[in-house]
C-alpha cells in the first residue's frame, strides 16, 4: 500500500509543486537539447504527490546522477528569471496540433475525450497551461507566477524507471522525483526525515537482523527466516488471542480453487489480471482451470453456506489468515511493502440488515474499538478515509449509494462531520470501504486496515438466514482487516521502530554473556532458568573479549544483555544492560524475571 497524498488541489503547496513539475519538464527538455542538439524528449505526466512531485519522460539516453543536479539548477534559474502560468481551453483539434510530436500526450488526449463523450462532434474543450512558451496538457491549478516559489525550498531527489500507465508491455519511462516546500526550513526538516528513513529501511534492517530473504526464484515472495518467523508467529498469536476473545471463529481454506468459484464471486471478471492462474486445458477455452487464492472472501461464502443460519447466529464472525498470492507488476515490488505472497488477518462478518441498520452500526463500532486497541499497542497514529464507488463495480448503483451513505453516517457520528478524507473511485469492486491510514514515526501515512460494506457477494452466493419472522433473508457482509498484510505491517513496524522491536516480539529477548570461561557453568544454569520461564534467551560464550561480544550483539538489537562475571556468579545478582542504554548492577534474578514477564505481558512499546 503507498504513502497517502494528503494535499488538496486548493492548497498552495499543491499549486507550487504542480507548477514546478511543468518547470522541470521545461528544464529537462533544455538539458538534453543542449547536450544532444535536435534530440526529442517525450513527455508523460507530472503530478504533485505527497512530499513532492515527479514527471515521467522518454529520454534520448539513460539518465545519470550528474544530470539531476544540472536539471535542478535549470529549474532554479527558470524560477529566478520569472514566469507566469496561464491556463486556457483548446479544442480537441488544437490540442492534437499542439502535441503533434508528443505521442504520449496524444494518447492522453484521446483517453480524456473517450471518457467524456462517445460522439466526436460533442467533444468538450481541453485544458492546457503555458509558461515561457512551454505548453502542457493540464487542468491545473498552478501558481499565478513563479515569484510564489522559493528556490531554496526545492530539491531534485532521484530518478527511477516507470512503465507508461503502469503497463509492463508499454515504454519504460524515466520518472524524476523532486520535493518542494514553502520554506527552506521545511525542506531541511524533510531531508533530515528522508535520511532517517534510509537508515530505517526495513530491507536493510531485516537483512541485518536475519528476519527475511527474497530470492529471484520467487520474486516478491518472502522467505521467513527463523528470527522473522518468530515475529510473525507472535503477531498472529496476539491477533488470535484478541479475536477469540471477541467471538471470531477462525478457519483455513484451500489455496488453489476452481475458476468457477471466482466466476461466482466476480473476481474472475473484476480481478483476474491480479491473480495467478493455472490449468490443464480440459475445462475452458482458454485452458485456465484454477486460480491461486488472492483473497479469502469466496471461501468465507462457502463456509457460511454449509448450513442454513438463523438470525440468532448473527453476527457470524469468520476469520482467516491463510497465505494469499497476487500477481503484482514486477516494477511495483518493494521489500515487504509490496509483495506477491503475503498473509492477511482477514475476517468476514455476516449480519442481519435491520431497518435502522443497528446491527451493522454496532459491528462497525466494535471494529473501530478493535483497531484502536491494536494500533495503540504499536504506538501508531491513524486516521480514516472513505473510499467510494470505483469505475468498475458490481451490483446496482442504488445499493452503492445506500452503503456509502451508511458509512458516511457512521464516520460522522464517530469522528464528526468532515473529520475524514473521501477518496472517490477507491472502493473495492463489491462495496465501499473505510480505510485506516496509519502514520509512522517518519510521519508517513499508509493504508493498512480496511472495513468494507458489501451487499453483493451474499447475493451472488445466495447466502440466507432465517429471520425472526420466519422468512429467509440475505445477510449483509463486512470484510475487514486490522493489520492488513502482516508482511507489510512488519515492514512498517521495522521502520517505525528502527528495528528495535518490542520485547514481546524480539526474536532473541535476552542474551547471557559470561565474562570468562570460569563463569560458563553459572551462565548455562541461568540460561536454562530463563528459558524455563518462557523467555527466548541465548548464551554467547565465544572466545572473544566481552566488549567485542557486546558490540556484535548490539547489532541484533537484543533488548537485554545479562553480564555474568565473578561477582555475579558468587552473589547470584545480575548485571543487566538494556538496549535503551540503561545499565543496572546487582539485580536479583527473581526481580529481573518478574520485570521481563511484566514487560512482555503488557506488550510495552520501546521508544526508539
């Protein structure tokens, strides 16, 4: 899931960044024309994004690091020289003429026209913006003048490859990223945060802590190493404990299912391009017979339909944490944050549809409380977003309108009117949803949990329950996740904590270090007692100096090191070094064990 764009098009920062994207396109054209006279730079799109902006180019050669500084200097020179941004409407014919040598822009023009009107003679005008004789297809808004831009608050950051329209079968473009702010102080603060983010990159930390591995034989599908599997299992154990207490019933289902199941659910029509499929050619004309499970919804429908339910059975909360596989584009894969194989803490809740929606509203409140409890455990801030009907959807528009109105009223009552964002077109194909956007220690916002209201799947699977009046009725369905993808959640948690995972999640919680071989026997006895108390403890009695062993173990971010020297072996008192830097001497073994048990049971969060 990507970081959230929190800007409105009415914000000044949005207009500054949007304007700079146009100026960057002008600068890139000048840069390459000066180096390669007569060369043509083909323009893609250049939107503002959270924390900056980018522009996609088809360039005459591969970009180099030194190009970025030159482009940044050209942008600053253009801004200093001054220019005005002027918008105007043009006819489709004029637009095609303006961009006659820009095939990507021509493609955008035709796509815009196709979306607006089917009849060519009724095609409305298009919008373009111009500055310094540079014209771009754009609906704005922009700053009125470059005088509104502070060049000391601008930085060109990096370049990366990006397929045109995200399609791997299309041209590979060069996407140049930059950031811009309203003051030099804001830029400095952001660059410092960016530097911290690089140090906290979960891929770097995960390798150092031996948590997970990616192999080219299974792209986007993590190997969970012994240390990482401990963390994943602890996350799941916490999840199971809390969900069982709240009345959820966990099941497990096959990972490989007939395409007929996905045809029934609508995934074959609306989601097939994101699925891994296989077949033997004996069932369908295209030879595809099976789909590897991309989500748990269809299987939950089958579980529900195993018997006729009563209204007394509702809400029925079915949960599932099976591995899922989604055929993501290779260019979008990014460590644990975008994978092709993952586990999701899924649940499907079947409810009765009352006239006043009381059961639905009560269940949403329960889920909100559950999400709040989970995120507080991990010291995560969060906010809500209402994602509305997408362009490709299932069912009747009236059902969507009813569901969206209900979700809006639930959010208004919970948060207050206008206290959440609305994302048009971002709903699932079967229903609108409330997305939970988590904010991490680097102030980035990520979509993690989601709560979806669905009238469609229960109808497609003919799910029924006997109502209080004896009639058979169709239940309403809530799809929801709290962690979201556990893989992504752990990736973000690693970055949020800098790898200093809370004690209850740490693969090794305590390391025992005898100062010399004379204390090895006592250290082994202590180790056994710690392990007998359920702690993940290890002994480090390597033939190295104590300081060297402490330095090496610190790289694994072990919460507690227990040093055993002659004094400790004689007295039975412990010397404890905490990961936080605290060092305590003469700690009784009983007090140490009690404090560790308390820290684990309360799931205390370590502030890194």
